[in-house]
C-alpha cells in the first residue's frame, strides 16, 4: 500500500522509510515532493496526537490518498514537559543548534536532567483513522556528541543505549529504541491486525 507522508522534514522521511522497510515492506511512503505538493500541513494543536491527526487529515482531504503524518518532539521533566510540541521552534532562531543551546542553558545547574522523546503517528484513509505513539526516555548532556540523527540527538542520552548519545548510534540502532521506531512499528502492527 502506498501512503502519502504529510511532512516536509527530510530526516523524518529517511527514518520512517527505513523503519517501515523492515517492519512492513508492503507499506511504501510517497513524499509531498514526489506527489508534486508544495504545502505546509497545519499543526496548531496542543498535543502530538492532535497535530499528527491534523496534518494527516489535511492532506487526505486535499488528495484522497491514504496519508500518514508524524508529530514528535522532546519533553524535559525540569521544564515541565517543554518544549514538547514546540520542539522545532523552541528558540527564536529555530535551528537545531540554537534549540540545543537554549536547552543546555535552561538546564544549567539542574539536578534532574531527564527527558523523553515522543512521536505520534496518524494514518487517515477512506478506511478511517488510526493513531499510534512511541516514546524513548533518557537524559540531556551538556556537551554534544555524534554526527547521526538530527534535532536534539547529540545532547540526548537514551536509557536504552547507556553511555552514548542518540547521535552516536547507527541509524538502525536509533530506530530500534527510538520514539519514531516504536510509533511506526505500532502502526504496522495495527494495520496487520486490521487486514
Ligand atoms: P513536519 O511537521 O513537516 O512533519 P517538523 O520538523 O515541523 O516537520 P515537528 O513539528 O513534529 O516536525 O517537530 C519535530 C521536532 O522535534 C524536530 O524538529 C526536532 O527538533 C524534534 N525531534 C523529533 N524527533 C526527533 C528525533 O528523532 N531526534 C531529534 N530531535 C527530534
């Protein structure tokens, strides 16, 4: 089955394609660019689930194609769950570098450096709507390490890979424990159960 992927984030596209290649080879992602669509899917909801659904619904309404969307981010305990759904635009500059700089500054002196990545995946098609989610717990380190992944990965120490940042893992090691790996594998599982 072909699924339109309602995202403009090239990292998400590469990661989800690789995760599904193993978890559900019959699901093939079609990007907005491949479909000739120059749109910015709406994400104004207060939750990851709400935003994933909002993005998938908008593109399904526009194209009639089964559409999947990913809304994700990082929740930091000491910051009361921030930046959460605002992870992409946490700092005024909204670059990975500036976002990470702000995160490290806000955690200066904090005893509790725990955080978790979260990802909600929504599928909207003529058969109805499905939402799955995944999370990955860990903590924030001051000094960035590693060149893999994207976003907050150089500062995120996953509990499931002790001593390494998410950016120091291979892509497949990241997907085995990541919020996105878990959410997309749960989607594949739900679709298998439905068929
Ligand atoms: P679309 O809405 O077009 O899908 P986006 O980049 O705007 O793309 P989000 O609103 O879901 O996506 O924000 C995701 C942000 O959360 C991303 O820019 C990173 O800052 C952070 N993030 C999500 N998953 C991550 C991961 O696996 N590793 C590191 N940071 C991640």
